[in-house]
């Protein structure tokens, strides 16, 4: 029970800090690019509202379009503070979830002993959850074509699992055979290939998409380094405190 409580405690604190850092980075890196892409989306065929309402309320699904039957399904936070607040909340929740996975898996292999070791675990998390899936399914901007969502989710999940197992075999198993199996697992999803849309035609300029891919990748790298480093620092501190407490009762 103590181990479980410590895992949750470390993950919650590390996820909170990393989520705030991620939100701050996105404000100046990816969010401006998303907003710019939305102007292409709104001006390039977003025609399910009256032209007058579109001009008065860009990308709005509120009272300005009373005849829009799926307004509740298409709800989105208002631009400005509300949108920023939901972004921060989503980043924190997501970061805590990733931190729980990172800390729980690391405990199976002895735990993260220091912030330096935590950074290496962060690099591993980046490789598993961002780099490997991003090679086949790069981050997308609004109005960009995409393959079927279910197919993409299946490929993404399979790639994450294969990459995680492959890295684990390379890092924690000795022997050339295990390393070769690990490499094969990492490469296999990319040989199969990620699901692709029927057409890649998009109103989004290629340069804008490239900027977004770079910005999203860099912010995720920093996020995982912060998450791993903070988790390692907190976990090592908790372990020392627990050791001191046991010594005092001995």
C-alpha cells in the first residue's frame, strides 16, 4: 500500500508541474500555429453556418447559429481565457496520467533513483509516446486530411506497445538475441505503415504544418524531460524520507 501511495504522490506532483510547463510552452509555440491554421479552415469550406454568423462569430456553434442541429456535440471553449484554462486542465490531467505510467513501470525495474536517471526515463517516454508514433502519424493541424480514427488509434496503440517492449528488451535484457528482438519490435509498426488518408490535399500550407510538427515535437521532448526529471527528484526524496523513518524506528 505504501508503494502504491508513493507512486500516486510522485506522479501527481510531477504531472502537475510538467503539465503547467507544457501549457506555458504551448502558449508560445503550438497554439499560435493552431489559431493560424483555423483561419485557413474557416475560410476554406467551413460552410455549415450562415455567412453572416460566420463573420460575426468565427468557428462559433452558439446562439448565433440556432439551426445548427449538432451544436451540443460540437461545443468548444471560447477563445481567450476559457480556452487557455481548459488547455491547462487537459495538460495537467494528461501529464498525471503519463506520470503514473512512467513511475509505475520504473518501479517494476527498481524505481528512479535520481533526477538524472529520471531524465533518461523521460527520454524513453518521449521515444515511446511521441517520437515513434509521430514517424507514421505526425501531429495534425485543423482542416488537414486524416485516415479513419479507429485505424489510427489501433496503429498508434500498437506502435506504443511495440516500442516500449522493444526498448525494455534492449535496456534490461542482456544478449544480442534480445537486442535484435527489441529492434525488430520497434521497426515492425513502421514496416506495416500507419493508416493514411485517401488524399493529402489540404488548405494548410506545407510550411505551416512543418513548423507545427517541429514545435509539437520539441515541446513534447521538453515535457518528457521535465516529467522524468521531476519524478526522479521527488521519488528519490520520498525514498530517503522513508529510509530515515525506518531507521528512526529501528
